[in-house]
C-alpha cells in the first residue's frame, strides 16, 4: 500500500510541485492550504510523513508541529519543514518543536525524494 | 533682528501636503505590486498546467518509443538514444520543478513589500494628522511638545514594523536549498 504524505503550504504551485515529485515515486499526497487545514487533515487521516511550510496564514508551521506532537498518534511520525526560512534561530525552534528535519526552498525533486525515502522508506 | 515668529500655518500646510502626496504615490505602488502579484500567480498557474500536460504527453511518448524499440528491432545505438532522451527529459523536468517554485518566494517578497508600503503610508498620514495640533498662536515650547509626540509616535510605529516584517526570504538564486536532518 502506498505511503501517504501530507504537504502543507499556502502556495498552490508549491503544493503541486511537491505532489508531482512524490506521486511520480508512488507516494500518495494529501494537500493542505495552511497549518489549520493541515491539522484537520492529519487528524482525519494518519499519514506517514508531514511536509510543512513555516509562514502560512491561520496557523504557521511551528505551531502545526507542536499541535501534531501533542497528539498521541503523531509523536513518532516524521515531520519535515520545507520553507524559505533558513536562520539557525528558527531551525533551533523547529528542532525544539519536534521537527525531524529542515529543507530550504526551492527543493530539487531528486533530493526531496532522497530525503523522503531516507525518512520513511 | 530676525523675527522669532514660528510659521505655523506653513508648517501645517507642509504636513498636510506630505501626507496627501505620499499617500497618492504609495497607493499607486500598492496597486502595481498587487497587480504584478496577481499576474505572476496567473502566469505560474498557466505554466504549471502546461508543464503537467507536456510531461504527461512526454511520458506516454517515451513509453510508446520503448515499446517500438522492442517490436521494431531497433539497433542498440537507437535504443541507447531513446534512453538518453528519456534521461535528458527527466533532468529538464527536475529543473522546471525547481524553477516553478519561484512564485512562492516572490509572492512572499511582494507581500512584504506591500506591508512596508502600508507602513510608510500610515507613517506619513500620522505625521499629516499632527497638523491639527499646531495652532498659529503656539509658541516654540508648544511646537517642541508636538514635535516630540510626533517623534515618539513614529518610533513606536517603526519598532512594531520591524518586529512584524522580518524577511523570511534570503534566497538570491534558484539553486536548491540546504537539507538538514536533526
């Protein structure tokens, strides 16, 4: 059965590019438009990996990570940040919130696939 | 001896003009940035749609070619050439996927620029509003108080703008970003 990845980003084109890259490798991708939508969708379907942006309306990525980590079934699910933010300060906040890794945009499809495979196989 | 009279009316006129003129210019800047953002978003949506369609057609074509290469007993050189074109297409597709993400980053930059313009407009308008506090009968001490309040108000606005509008986009090229696993 195909593994499911939740991509959370307020940019439609970015979500499409993530879905395009991961669908091609056989992953099923669920899209969410912001942290709030991402949390709702993560609660509705237990996914294998969450890939989230940081700066989004309604709920940002760090808040989403903290909210997911407070749910018993998301304590061990890998969560990767995919964002334009790259400062050490925000990376440290991400790590403290429970992020598994940090990817700075733009992403290269092969490198994204490589990291996803390393994290969830 | 030089006159000590403060040209209060001229000062009022200057503040009102500064606010009105500045607002007019900045409204045009806001409209243009907004329009550029909408056009950019629509153009990227069209490019993404076109890219997806071309990619689907190309994948179908590649599959057909591979089948043909078997059934038509193509030479090894021809089969290698088909495979080479497949790899080249895949590499170009990856480059396009990376490039199409620029809409997300430019959108963030344009949105921040719009907030900065909004901040500048508020600042100019708040300066212009102070003209009501300038009364022709005021002396230099009263003027000093009004100017002091103006400075304080501007500094407060400046501080809150710095806090709210930190740049989140530092990229200056479209090369793929760093990856770090914790």
